[in-house]
C-alpha cells in the first residue's frame, strides 16, 4: 500500500493510548502514562512530569491511525522520543522516519538541542537510520538501549 503522501499530525493522548496498550505494550503490568520520568544519559527525575508537556503524533490512513509516536522534554535541552509504533501492514515504508522527524521538529521548537530515546534493540535499525547514535551508558535492561541525536545545528 503506498503511503508516500501520508504525513504526521498532532493527536490526542486518548487516541494514542489504545495503540500503546493494545499493540506496543500489551504485556505491561505498570500503568501506561502519557510521559515518563526517565532522563538522559541515565536516571529518573519526577520533576519531568511536572515541568513539561508531551506531544503525540499520528499518521492516519483512510481515517485509521496506523502509526504513532510521542515526545517530551526531559530537561531544558533534551527531548525524548517515546512510544513509536507502526502497524505491521504499513512497515518498511519510512513511516517511523516521518514520526521521528515530527518528534525532532517538536523538540527543536521547544528549545531542545538533543533528542534521545530508549528503543528495543529489535527496533534499533530505525533509530540508527534516522541518525541516532547508541549511547555508551549501559542500560538497566538487556532488551533496550539509549540512543541520542543532535537536533539543532
Ligand atoms: C520499529 C518500527 C517502528 C519501524 O517502523 P517502520 O515504519 O517500518 O520503520 P522505518 O520508517 O525506519 O522504515 C524501515 C525500512 O523501510 C525502508 N523504507 C522504505 N521506504 C522508505 C522511505 N520512503 N523512507 C525511509 N525509509 C524507507 C527503510 O529503508 C527501512 O529499511 P532498512 O532498515 O532496510 O533500511 C516498527 O517495526 C514497529 O512498530 N515495531 C514494533 C514496535 C517497536 O519496536 N517500536 C519501537 C520502540 S520500542
């Protein structure tokens, strides 16, 4: 199915939540929240949830949400991309790249210099394709790793 013409738009949390719960994190026991307190290059800061607001991005095909992502600042200069998911029927066409780009643009517009993420290793190819670099910091998890990319020249 051709998707070249599809572009990301801002969507509501209520729209992204079912995609996250049913497709991205179906096994998750902890509650799914609109943002995370994780920081880069490591650590947790509860202040993130208080200080910043998340944005949610989606790509629709014939009215149906087929790909999503979100992002939020985790410090004044760091922006996290979180919750990237593309419907299997629409993979391998660059939709993830468009959604990472949407997050990077949003991050830059909010003053971030760096964008980071914590993808599963199984999805790392998409992040490296976008120009992310894998961080040297060892993650707590074996399945995920930190990646980062400068988003402002
Ligand atoms: C990881 C995931 C988001 C990738 O989605 P995607 O849309 O297929 O990814 P991309 O946009 O990076 O495209 C992937 C491939 O399409 C190719 N492609 C085809 N047309 C393209 C275009 N117009 N522009 C860019 N890439 C294109 C790319 O070359 C790439 O192939 P390659 O790795 O062989 O170079 C998707 O597999 C997914 O949802 N997985 C499950 C959830 C998950 O792991 N999410 C990650 C967060 S943990």
